[in-house]
């Protein structure tokens, strides 16, 4: 049994989707990072010292983890699922997981901030981060031109990247301009585990579709 501490963000959805795909039983604890500021509560900080979601506690062995990428790697190892067995493909999946953690997530997150939430704060910042997000979409689209999924087979790399792409509207991205990415995005959106995991810890809206 996994205790999942999460909210309705791309990083949170990565882990709930992975748990649904693996079939690992879990209990959801909603951490409202907006009005309630639950992430600063002392009990949560014991699990996630960086006061960020998601975080997990594995009741099987007492392991606690923060950072969505680390959690995906842990769950892949625990379940024996969604990591390629071939060493080259395995490292490719890890490579693209790091690409999301270090590139797509931070850049798209800044686009959300300056385009959706604070549109008049800085025209320079809005243009800079939107352009970089668009460039990263192009990188992903090129990778998917020769791969059904990011690292060949469906893996944690896809689960890490997909929730960030699911906010394409916030990022003012037109998925129809990225043919391979659109095909990949739509296929993943149709997976039952993704549809269920997307709405953890609560329903906010239907999955955006191009």
C-alpha cells in the first residue's frame, strides 16, 4: 500500500497515473497547495522537506520519497513495470525522464506563470518561455516521429511528459502543429489508467483534447 500525497498538477498526475497503470493499491491524501497551503504543514514536511507535491510513503517498508521523477523510478523498480528491459532503451527512458524534469517541466511551468496567471507581468518573460516551450514540443515531436512512445515502449518517460503536455492550452500550444506529438498524446489520453489517474485527488475538468 502506498500513501500518495498529491494535488491536481502535472507533477502530481505523473504518480497517480503510474500507480493506476501498475495496479499498486494506494491511498490518496490531497495536499491543497493553493488556498490552504497544506504543503507547509509540519506533518507533510516530514515526508517532503522541500514542501512540494507529490510525495509517497510505502507502507510495505517505510520508504518516503519526494520528487516525482524519483518516485516514478522507485515505482518502476518496485512493480517491475514500465521500464524497458533492453539497457539502451532503459537509459533512453531515463534520459527523457531527466529531459522532462530539467527542461519541459520548468519551462512550461514558467509559461503557465507568465502567460496564464500573470499575463501582464512581463512581455519578455512570456515570449521567452513560450518560445522555449514551443522548441521543446518540437524536440518531442521529432523523437516521436520514429517511436510509438518516447523510449519505444510505453514507459515512465511517457507518464512523466504527458501530464505537462496535457496543459497545452495553458501554454498556448496548438497540438495540430505537432503531428507525431498529437498522435502520441491522444493515444495515451485514451488509456483507462490515465483517465483515472488524471482525476486524482479530485475532478477538475475533462482531459483536454486537441
